[in-house]
């Protein structure tokens, strides 16, 4: 199994060295973990071959252009969105005027206040776990014609009601257009933004749930808004939205293909599969079908009932093979958490 991303240490060299030694010692154990039983369900759609895209950290499906997928780089680059075609080639580069790319981590397609398609990009990474007093989400209108250009961005600033934290997951509900952020911690939480965002002052993010995967790296809402998915480095979990419009119960876990540094996920247009990507050069984007259990009120058929036991056993086997790896990675991450800065 491929380990999660190489760590880019920038701080506290003694602690960084200790964590690096821990990770190095754990590498043989990680390699010994069996491959997931259901990796064969995923199919490669294309590879991201544009040499400018080396840290793809978010994915979003276009609302205006069928088959187009948007992505962006992580921290330290230009504030740009890349529009990729079905073959993975870049069709246009959208530069966000007035924006900076401190630590971009996620994106989603929603609407603006007039109901027009819009692209949201989240500058929400905080590898020091609370060093930044606020975070920013930028929004641009999705262009009706794809061509490389600069589009002036609208900036929304956010503060967490319970204090600053690191996050890599931002989602927009396609039904309510409400924005959510999931923190990246061993005990992460989901935060809800106000129904109406303002450009002056700060928008308050309030905690509305804590049943989310540890070390969440991205998430997305299903097209019908009835469920959402949150991923980590090794797998994902689908959740239902409650009748009250709040995040509800967990529906099912989803195994993902091994990736160099899996940090992006979005739904397909039909909502029955997810697309997942990774940081790194020449990385593939996979389509992963979702099991019926990951759909709210799934249809029950004779074929599904007959195959349920085998499918569930496959998920149990896959989960069991990951337990040891997760524990050792958790120990290593705990050693360096808060002092190792990586561009994730």
C-alpha cells in the first residue's frame, strides 16, 4: 500500500526528525498490509498530465460544461483553477483576481446570490492547527464559455465559533447552497456556515456534528443534497442529511484505490459514483461506484439481497487490513502534529 504523501517539513527540526524516523520505521509495516479487496471496482478515467498541476487538492464537477472537472493546486502557487476535459487535458485556466493562494484545500460548485452557477475555492488549510485567526473562501461565477481568463473573485472570511483549526474539506449543499467545512483532526467535526454569507467582517462557522472521519482530506455533497461524502487518505464515508437539514447518520464506508496522496473527491453527475484524485505529478483520477448502502433509502432488489453478505464481507476484510496501518500512522502523526508543516 502506498503511504500518504511525503511530509514537507518546514518547522522545528528536532521534532520533524523524530517524526521522520517514526514514519521510516513504519514504512515496512505499511507495505505489508494487503491491498483492499474491492480496489478493482474503481476505474481510471484519465491522468492529470498538465505539468502545472502537481498538487491537485480539490475536484468539482462543472454545472455548465458536461464532462468538465475543475481542480486546483495546494499552497504556494498562483490563485488558479484548471478546467479539465474528459481526457484529462486542460481546456482553460481561470485566474482568481484579487485572491491569494495561501493554502487552498478544497473546492465546490454552487450558486451565487442570484442563483447562477459559481465556483467556490477554500483557502482553509492551517498546518499549525490554529495559527491563522480566520480563513477565506473565494467565489467566482462559472463562465458560460471556457477560455483562459482572469475573473474577479468575491472573498468571504470565516471564523470558527470554537477557535481556529486546520481543515481540508469544504462542501456546498446543492439544494440549500449552504457551505460546510470539516476540520482535519483525529477527532474532527463538521461546521456550518450562515445561510447568507457576507463579504464584510467575518462569517461564523458553528459546529453541527462530530461523526466524521479522522484526518479528513476532502468531501462533497451528492447532486440531490440528501447525502454527502468525506474522505481520508485510505477510505471515505457517506452520511445522510437529516430531515432538519443538519448532517445526519453515517450510511456506509467506501474503500478507495491506493493513491500517492489522496486529497480530493466529488460526485459524478448521476450521484451513484465518486471521483477521487491525488496530489503529485501525472496522477490518475478514478471513478469509484458507491454501494447501494451509501444511498439514502436505497432500493432493495433480489440481486442486491443475494449479494449483500459477500459485499459486506469484502468491506470487513478491507477494513481489517487497514486497522494496523491506521494505528501506526496515527502514532507517527501524533509525534509531529502541530510542528511539522507540509503543503497538504
